[in-house]
C-alpha cells in the first residue's frame, strides 16, 4: 500500500488530503496555515509519519491551459517542499475544485465564509485533486520542474 498526499495550495492555507494508491480512496484531512512556513513544516512531518510515497498538488491552469500567477505560487511552494523531500511531486489541473468543494459541503453566504476560514473547503479541494488523479492518472507536465 502506498500513501499519497493531496495538496490544494492557496495563498493563506494548504488543504491536505490523504489517499491510498491501492484502493484509490481519498480523504480530506485538514488545512495548514501557510504563515511563517508552518504548512511546509507540518507537511514534512506528515510525509514522514504517514510514510507518504508521492505528493499530488493541484495546479489551477488558465482556461487555455497556460500557467498563471496562482500556478507560479503553487510551483514555488512545491519546489521548496521538493528540495527537502525525496519523493515525487505530481501536478493535476485543479480548475474549479473550490467551487465543486463548496457544492459538496452545501455552502453559500455566511456558511461559506465560515467554512473557508476553518479550512474545510481547502481540505475537500485537496481530496478532489487526489480523486481526480486516481480517476484519470493524468498529470500536468511542468517545464523545468
């Protein structure tokens, strides 16, 4: 059994999901605050404690498939992780996963703002990213990565 970590990297938090490559089941876990490198530190600890073999990060490609500013933020974060880990980091297109996670959680209005603040949307988005990888095994090739 190999465990895979799903990441939804945002500007404030990183949504986290754990998956099992054998069963292709993904479970939302938490969202880690990015301030002062806390998310990176918690992810490194999680990779070790859970014996993660691969990381799958969502990358929010533009509609035309090109990289945008948010993509560059994700890549920068993942490259810092990669320098400290000896496991592959794969990327999948996460276009619209935040909207889908809000629908799954049944959120709108004040409830949506509260859930965003708690990280629930980020964790479910990470689960959807991992599920997308399990369903298609399709990844995005990043030049010079």
